[in-house]
C-alpha cells in the first residue's frame, strides 16, 4: 500500500476542518524515545481536544493515505510511538484529552480519557476512596491510552492483572474515522467478538483509543513491604507460594533482585540507601496489601520466621514505617536507572512459566557466557514469570565495544526463552523493535489471523505502519 507524507498541503486541508491550534510542527520530544534507538520523522503534530476531532483527523488521513502514529506519554520502550522510516506521519497526541469523565465508587469504575496520565487516574481513584492498581515506574508520564495500547504490566500484575484485565470498555476511533462508543461499565457482556481486547495491546495499529472505562478496587487497609534474602531463584518461588498460602491474595508484588543489580546501584547511584550491609546473591521485595485486622509488620515477621524455618531465607528487612517502605521500593525502582547508567549490550523483557525460571536463569548464564565475558542483571516480576534479563559489558568496558555481538546475544536469549515456552516480550509490546522476533517466534496461524484483522480494519494501512506487523 502506497502512503503519502503529512505534508503542508495535507495540513492546509485539515486546518480548514479543525479549530486553530490543533495542528503544529512536532517538537523534537515527539520524535524521540526513552532508549534513544529510534529517531522519528517530522510530519504534522495533531493535538485534538475531543473524540470528534480525532475522528476528523483519522478520516482525512485515511482518505489521503497518510500514516497516523498515536502518541501517549512517549515512554514506550519498543519504538512504537516513533516512525523512523516511510512517509512522514501525522503524530496524533492525546495529551489534550486528559479528563476523568466520571467515577462510580459503588461500581468500582472510573472513566478516563486516553490522555489522562496514569498517576492522575490513581489519584482520582484515591480521592474516591478506591485503588487503581496499575503501577509502573513511568506512571508520572505514561497516559492511559498508551498503557492500554501496550497492555502495560508493572508491579501489581500478580494481584490485579495487567492493563487488559483492568479495562471494561473503550471509546475509540477506527481507521475509517468512525467512532466506536464502547465505554461499557459491565462486568458481564457476552455478545460476540471482543473489539476492546483487539485494540488493547494493538500499539496503535488498529485505531486510536480516546477513552476507557476501568476497574477500581478497594484500598487495602494496611500495606507491608519487606526485602528478604533468598537462597536461589527456586527458594524465591517457594517463598512466593508460602506467602500466598499464609496471606491469600494479599501479595501484590513479588520482585526478584540479583546482586548484580545492587552492585550497579552502588556504582551508579551510591546515594540510594540499600537494605543489606552486604548484598545477597538473590533477594526478593515483597509487598502485601492486607485487609483490616492484620498488622503488616507482624504478618511479614511471621512470614520471615516461616521462610527461615523452611531454609528459604537467612536475612530480611521489614519496613516499620512509610518512609522505610519507600526506601525499599526506591532500591527496586532505581535498578533500571542504574542499568541505564551502566549501559546494557542488550536488554530483554521476557517471560517464562514460573516454575521454569531457575532452569532458564542457569541455562541463560551458560549460553551468554559462551558468547563472551558479560555481566547479567536478571531481575523482575517473579510472580508473573517476567524477567528483565539485561546483559552488560565487563567492568571497565562500554557497550559500544560490543555492538557486533548484540544481535547474537539477543538471539541467544530469545531462542532460549522460546525453547522454555516463554515470550520475547512480556510487558513492553512489539513496537518496531521486535517485529522480527514476532515473525520468527509467532505461531503462523495466529500471525495470519493478525494480518487478516489488520487488513479488515485498516485496509489502507495508515495506522502506525511498521509497528507490530512488519511492512511487506
Ligand atoms: C522508566 C520506565 C519504566 C517502565 N516500566 C514499565 C513497566 O513496569 N511495565 C510496562 O508494561 N511498561 C513499562 N514501561 C514502558 C511504558 O511506560 C509503557 O509501555 C506504557 O504503557 C506506555 O505508555 P505511553 O503513554 O508512554 O505510550 P507511548 O509510548 O506514547 O506509546 C506506546 C504505544 O502505544 C500507542 N498509543 C499510545 N497512545 C495510544 C492511543 N490513545 N490509542 C492507540 N494507540 C496508542 C503508540 O502508537 C505506541 O505504539 C516503562 C517505561 C519507562 C520509561
């Protein structure tokens, strides 16, 4: 399909149909992405305020065969929000649609426009005495339209599910420009194909999400946080089972941390206070959200004693105050920042079945060692089987010296993940970075069905070309 650039003639035609100020030239920040791997091109930047304006923008782009790249907070890590090749696109940012349209505390539902920043939705839920549990380090910038389009995960998936699990309905503009009014508040609605779940995780390739109805939860009465050393990843899995046996569904986060991450933290961010005088090889950060009547520190103390008795843990720090809870979380949250400062040769956001994690880590270590002298920082959401598996140069070397082996490292890690029945992208999506992996590891029947859906909904191929599915 031949596409045309969002050039001045197209902009002039559009400006007749829209109020002043909706269109302008994109500033550089709309053309960059957090890891600096892709540089987008400058077409037009569209900043609609209403779903009707989004509809006009997409309808006209479809008529003129101009590519459209939806843009949320720009925090995506796989290059989905920037288009480096092909005709310069219309970047369609939802930032002027940030409204919380309604909150229904009794139904545990909130309706937010796609441009609402995730942290603002959390705050609106809190104001209503409720919890919106989606939480990730980029929540101060990422917008809910982007979160849904990438089916974001984060630290609370274990208890509350990912973005998909938290969405009840959508309002969206399809590639034709038609508006789908699907802001359902229903928890039961068995009436045919699920368009909502097609658009979630589609990374802007099937339409533009303009608003969403989202599930809220009761706020747990007490929150407890602890870091326990664990003998090895197998002991971490056993500890998770123990914690669930003792506290039911109260475990909201269970994060595996490797000594390498703590060493990077000490090296790159020495001001971040660490819980242990001497970093253990493996540790876990546990977060409990408890009902009334259960004291968080007592519950964690009981869990630690049981873990010690079972030979799973030898050392632990249990937060006794909110400040200490924040201190423990700050360690986990700064590990990616330290990783960035050190500079990975190759970063992987993978998942494998939880019980396969120990074998995967062991085989991964051997396979990567066979490629060279690397340091591995493997950490992440253990309870979801989701590991951030990042490979770094040896001390004193920089990643630039390892460009030639980057692809080999990636292929080795993703190949192993595939062999373990895992996914090469647990959280971040496919974007432009992982289209090759999708072609390589994706089930051919599923890929054909995906192409058929794309062609049916977007026959002119205007929506985020080159993301998720490779251009032919
Ligand atoms: C420090 C940091 C930590 C992170 N931690 C996590 C984590 O723990 N878990 C996790 O899952 N991700 C994480 N991410 C990745 C990122 O924050 C998520 O992918 C997030 O959901 C992207 O939201 P966004 O609004 O920034 O989307 P953008 O980056 O703007 O866009 C992402 C994709 O969605 C499309 N899109 C955006 N808005 C819409 C819309 N309204 N309609 C249709 N398509 C749209 C874009 O075209 C693009 O393909 C992290 C990123 C950073 C920088």
